[in-house]
């Protein structure tokens, strides 16, 4: 058979279900959030999502690749509204640190540490945490004056530590979050225009 004939041959079986992948991801997110990585197995996932086990393995032969997709879709490092420039704006940013963990955050939290052992999962955390926090640090510094790359890197590291701490230990009290913004993040950003 030539390529043209191959492509034009009718498909057998049911047409692909466009809702299946998002449904499997949502189910995996819930399983991870509720039971951690040990709760994520193909049988349980397929049963809970109302799908066949083969549908899981076709999409993710390695369940840690599925976990990586869960992290990629978690929106872990949300940008600051209005790109915080003042201490009060930083306090508003910090207010999110005292909010309860969302389902996607709880799912990602169950994978902290596992990412060191799986390349796709490590890459997913870089994309979901490191890259947006580096962009946020640069934006925060740009609102105060010229951006020093070394300072941007330090700010991003502090933001990452705060985010990972939140994932591992849960939310902090509002007073603690406000203190972190005023006593740690604001001095690290430096004076506006300087």
C-alpha cells in the first residue's frame, strides 16, 4: 500500500472521543490530589474516568508523563495582578499564599520530589514554576527601575521557595504572608527607581 492509500483507508472502530484526554487529566488530577502518586495507576484512572485502560496507555505509556501533564495544566505560578510594584501590591500578591491549596495545587504538591527522578516531570515543573516566576521577578523589578539579572534570579529563587513551601506545608497565615511580602520580598526588590 502506498502512503496515499494508507491515509484514505477508512478507520475502524469508534471515532476518537475529544473529551477523553481532558477527562483523564481531570481524573488524574483528582487522584493525585486525594491520594498522591501511589493513587495514580492505570486501572484506577480508567475506572474513575469511565474509560478503558488501553486509552490511558495509548496516551501516556508512562504514568509519570501523565503526571507531568497534570503539572503543566496546574497554573501554579499565577502572575501578579497589575505586576505588583508597591508594598501594598506585594501584600496583595502574598495574600494568595494564605489561600487554601486548590485541587491542581494539591495534585502538583503530591509530585514535589518525584520530579527529580523523571525528566518530563522535572521539565513540567520548570515550565509551570521556574519560567513564570522568573518572568514575574523581572516584571516586579522592571516596575521599580532597571532590571539586574542577578537580582531577578534571586527574587525568582525566593518566589520559588515560597511557592514550593506552600505546596509542601500548605498555606501560611495572612499575617505571615504579609510579613514575607513586606520584610523579605520588598527589600529584595529594592527601592523604586534605584
